[in-house]
C-alpha cells in the first residue's frame, strides 16, 4: 500500500508499507531471516547492478522486512523516505557522520540526550568537526551561534527530562534561506503528536525503541526526510553496519499497527497523572507540556496534537527519600526507558547520571529529588493509585 495522505493515521499504521498479496499470501509481513540473498541467474545480478527495486544481495545492505517497516514509518511521519537502524543512537550518529565533513560546525541545544551531547562534544572533534551548545529556547543564542561553516542544527522536542518544547515556527524563520540542515529528535513526541517536517525541519530522528515499537521488546532507530538527505545516510549505513535485524523489523511493524490506539491512551494517561502529581502535597513541581504551568505550554498547544506519556516531577531533594518512594510502587516498574505498554519510572540521579558527582548533576539540572515517569497504557486510575500509595510513608 502506497503512502496516501487521504488515509487516517491508524489506516496507515496498519497497511502502509506492507506488500499486499506477497508470494506467500501472508497478511503479516514475513520475517525474512537470512544473511544472504541468492540469484536465480546472471540476469538478476545485472538487475541489481542497475538499481532494481525489491532486489536484495546481503543482509547488511537491507532486507524486505526492514523495507516494509521503513515505508510504514515514512507514511506515518509524512516523509519521502525512512532509514532504519539497530538503535536510536546508531541512527543519529550515522546521520551526522554521513552529512558532516572535516571542518564543519554543528549547533545543538544544551538539554539534548546526554549521549548525543557526549558524541558531539567528545567524538566529533576527533574528525575536526566543531560543536556549539546553546541554551534550549534561546533563539537569539541559536542565531548568534551560526557560522559560515555551520552545517547542522540539532535539537530535541520534547526534551528529556524537563520536556521543553522547541518553537518550530521560530526555528524555521532562523534557518530560512540558509543551507543548514535542521534535525529534530522527535522521540518523545512521535508522529502522532508532532510532525516536524511540516514545520520546515529537514530530518526527523526517532528512537523507535520507545513509542513506535511500543512494547519494550526491541531496539531500533529511524531517520526520516527527503531522499536527497536520506540517500547518503543509507549509503553510510552500508559501511558502518548498524542495520536492524529482520526480527526486530517485524516486531516494529507489529507494534506500529496499534500506534494510534496506544498514543491516545499514553496522552490521556500522561495528562491525568500530571494533574494528579501537580496537586499532590509531596510534589514540589510537575513538568508536563499539557499543564498550563509548563513554561512551553502555549508552544506545545499550538504545534502538538497531544503531549505524550512522560511526566517529570520533583519531590524532597533527598535520594533516600526517593528510593523509599520507588520501593513502594507495585504496578509501575523502575527502569530507564519509556513508550511501552508498561509504566516505567526512573530516578536520573541514581540511574542515568550515577557516574556524575552531586555537583555535576546539579549543574546539569539533575536534582536528587527529580523523578521521571513514563505512563504506560494501564488504567490511569491504577497508575495514580500506585503513586498515591507510595507517597504517605515517605513524607
């Protein structure tokens, strides 16, 4: 089924990218579990050399299950093309390596994912690629950071853990008329809640491990945009080898078929939990773009269809207090990811930033009392009750 803007998001999630009436008559896209694709004759070899579509040679260069997943993702994002990878970081780093050259400069915002910041600050300089880090939401600083050799601007929206929102309209105005490639990591938003390509962003990156897969059972990443930009990324992938395997591709396709249904529940649960936490006496502050108290609520309301399932909140600034709270939870699992059916809660100071000193964490805005909750698709009342039951004994 070809991408068709007339179809709704669930119709595309179910049907887009699938090979209708495949040779097995299977309604489910087959898992083509092979490393090598053989040729019937030398004519097929010539067809491959001439760029024949749906003709594969070696698993590292692509496979049919991957292709179906890519077409489905492109339809959901409204992109011309999608390139799948074995993880979100593989997608991002390969894209940057493919598009940057020695002597280039990249701008990124200061609350990007810590591994993204680390890659740009410590890895890219080895290839004579410099980076400027600007404060998220400081559009004057973004404009001022542009140099003659600036090749890429990279940001996330919403960000982790404070769920800051990039004003895509203002971003478009800054980079209009330049040759700078604007890349947005939209993992927390998903194509259901926000489609940055419609706002002038050139490339969108997702950790498909999260909401796109939706079941905490796979690792994947994807880069989406027009083929002029994705073609060199796909070519670079063939060299670096971060290809997604057939089984993970299948799991991603399977997860995507319920994408809209799941996102409706994630959005609903996220808002309900955020309102509960904001009103709770043990919570000092709650961060969620759907709350009027969030600094970027107006921007989020203007450019997003929903606000996702992630809610960050602050309690007493004491790690022991937080650990006592976490130990009382019965439904919500302790874990560092998000976007799956199960609710997950994480304490950044203990998990993601355990190798930083307290002073280093504080400088990064990672307080001892900071907690991030990723609401799953359980009943909201049960999630809220679980939180409520964990609070009293830790006041």
